[in-house]
C-alpha cells in the first residue's frame, strides 16, 4: 500500500514538472512537425509507396520517433536528478528500488504519451484518416515504445554520473534505433545486410504494427509485431529494475 | 542505544573521510556533531541514512543494520540534507505533499501535518509559490519542514539552521527540543554554530579528519578548558607572576592581548588583575564551546593531524 502511494508520488512529480515546462512540450512537438513538413513534404513530392503519399507513409514512424526521443532523454535525465540533491530525498524514502524505477518509468511514459497524443491529433491536419481500431493500435504501440525506451534511458542514466557519455548514446543507441527501424522507408527491397540489422531492431516491429493499422501497409503479421514488442518491453523493464538496484546515490 | 556505530569507516580512494568511528546515542537524545569543513560529518550521516555504503564497519539504527537492512533503517529516519534538495518547479506545498506520500504519512493527517510544519517554519503564505521563487533561507525552512513532516523516530539534521535568521532559528530550536523531550525523537545534528550545539545538545562529539577527538556534554567540554577566562589588554604584562599562581591553568599573550584561563571560579580575579600590570581593558567570561572547538581543532591539534593524515594514507594504500 505504502509502495503504491510512493509510486503515485513519483509519477505525480514527473507529470507535474513536465506540464510546467511548456517549452519542453512545444519543442518536442515542433520537432516532428518539421520532419513531417520538410522531410515528408519535400521528399514526398518525388516519391510515394503503394499509393500512399510519403508524408502519410512516414507519419507512424515520426510518431514513434517523438516518443522515442522524449523517452530516452527522460530516462537519461536521471543523471541530472542525481546531481541535484532532490534524488537523495527520494533515495532515503522507505520505498523499494523497484518502486522507484516503476514510478519514474511511468512518469516518463506519461510525458511521452502526452506528446504522442498531441501529434496524433495534429495528424488530422496532415490528412491522416483514423479509425477507432487504428487509434487503439497506435496508442498501444506507442505505449510499448515509451515503456521500453524509458527503461533503457533510466538503466543507462542510473549507471552514469555525468553527462559526458550523452553524445555516444545519441550516436550509438538513439540514432541507429530510429534510422534502422523502417520509420522512413519501406522494408521491401532492402539489401540483405541492412535487412538483418533492421529485423534485429525491436522498433521495426513497432513501426510495422502502427503502419499496418493506420495504412494497411505491413511486413509482419500483427501478432508477430505485438509479441516481439512485448518481449522487448519485458526485457527492458527487467534491465531497468536491475540497474536501479545497483545504482548508488552519488 | 538507538544509534550505534561500530568502527564505521568510509574511504574515497586514498582519502579516509570517516575513520573507525564508534558512537552510541540514546533514544530521545540530542546529539551534536561538530567539526571543521571536510571533517566527515556529512559522510557519516550519509552512511547512517543508507545513502553511502561503509567501506568498513557498520551501524545499527533503531535495531537495524544499515548494510543488511537498509529498508528498515530508512523507515526509522528522517533527514535534512546540507545541500538544497527540493524541487524547483514545484510549489512548497507540493514538495511537502510528495514527501508525505513517499514517507507513508497516513492520508487522514497529510494536510493537517503539512499545515503544521508550514506554520512552524512560517511559510504558510508562500506555500503555493514555486520553490524557485524562494529565498535561500525560505528553501532551507521548507526542507526542514519536510524532514519533520513524517515524524520519524530518528532525525538526521545536516546543518539544518544554516543561513536562517535568529528568530527562525530560535523557533526551530524550540521545536527540536520539544520533539526530543516530549516525542522521544532522537536527533543527530551537525552544525557550525557553537551556540546552537551548546543550547540544544545533550552531548557533543568533535570530529576532525574523520575521527572523534572529543565527546562529552557541552558543560563538561567547557569545564575541561577551565572555569573562567580573562581577556585583557596590557602593555607590559607580568606573565611570569601570573603563571605562578596555582589556579591559573593557561596563559597566552600576543601583542599586548593576554588571555588567561582559571581552573577555579571566584575570588581570585582581583589577585590576577593586581599581578598582571596596567590593564586598559578587561573582559571576564566563562569558556564557550567555541573555545573548546578552537582548542581541539586549532593549530596545535592540526600539527598532530598532519601526522595522522600520513598514517591514514599509509593504511589506505597499504604501503
Ligand atoms: N563523493 C565523494 N568523493 C570523494 N571524496 C568525497 C566525497 N564526498 C566527500 N568527500 C571527501 O570526504 C571528506 C569529508 O567530507 P564531508 O562532506 O563528510 O565533510 P563535512 O564534515 O560534512 O564538511 P562540511 O562542514 O564542509 O559540510 C572531504 O575531504 C571530502 O572532500
Ligand atoms: Mg557537510
């Protein structure tokens, strides 16, 4: 019971802080809009896939990207928390490390999903036509991204003591996850070596599931997408929990 | 014995910040830790709060081992940190509310308690402003309020009244005293304010270079120095004659400023003054904790300390 209350407190803090930092929300929504307008619009004037405009084609991928970026940086941000003594206050609370992790993680997911939802609504202005089914599936997969990636961010951040490694994480974790996920291109006709890498990336299945539900364009059955995503989420939550158990307060 | 440390030690690489400290603190006691910057006070408190793992030794808090049962220990303690630790973007009230949730304050009394501590630190009218708009002292008061909020059995206060105005400090002292005397709360407090230690603490430990170098009640510590002190300005002091007096325990002179410590109180003052010479200024007072502190951690002690630093280095590196 007290663990649950503590969980609520941790979540409440993250969401409150997030909603107060308007500039963060705005920039995180403007960024994907630039992708859609500049990249989707620019390249879209030249190409289309399966009768779908390029802008529409990458829309699920850009949604995924928004949640991916917000989630990973939310997680890494814990380095900052540790620098401020605020985190010590949390660490002396009589809460288990698992609760700390889950509370933080849910807070981050909520932030990311709020941004994802704003973008979903803005999609209407890009001519995206939603069905109830599509929205449910999209939100479900966005939730998978949010949980999985926030967990990775928290796991890495909890083991770091400064911002030094941030560039490396950007280059070796975030960018490959995004560019090798099929968010920006169809998987048919990829060279073999690239296909192997793309198929090893769990986000590929998430984008595939989202695009399948929204546009009817997919490479794998929905069940496969869901199973792979769930496995990814489960592993990442496990890793994050372990990382929190090993984290030191300073 | 609600707090008991057994050879507790913390080394950061070759630096031994806390060096085999043994402390026993009774329930309901207000125990002060004094020591110069870098003495190891915060490090010791952090180990007791389970935030840092001792490199050697351990401590029992409320019957629980800080290494083996950190969860139970955390349920027994409240801590006020030396450095700011509230959330800037949240209001004072929200910070307290979060604390109440995390530390298991029952729902029925949450608001009431928050109100109570806000009144105590006189922040009620600013409770709904964001912490980033607070002054330094207001932040400090908020953090203090937060530490008191869940009424822990043991309070670890790391320089709690740092930067507070005299009036607020007085309020806090009264409250801390009440907690200990009426609520049987055990309080371990670090401070650089000697009057605070003197006024509040049942016992005081002076810590330097990670080691406890004195431990007693403030009264006894002061007594060790002497019963009364005379400070005087004398052009040509007759130091030999003063030193020969049986009840004079210490005489120091520098540029005509003479300080004399008497081991007995009372009638001898006139005799001292008569023998001293032509004084243009005289002050008579009882020794303070400040005198104790300076004597213990002052120059003479420092010279010894340098040696022991080398020793500690040798021990830590095994050379
Ligand atoms: N995380 C750390 N890594 C390395 N050294 C540390 C660390 N924390 C503290 N120290 C060192 O340990 C020693 C004791 O520090 P501590 O903070 O306990 O002192 P303190 O008595 O609280 O001093 P102050 O009165 O300034 O608060 C210092 O020499 C400090 O530099
Ligand atoms: Mg300190």
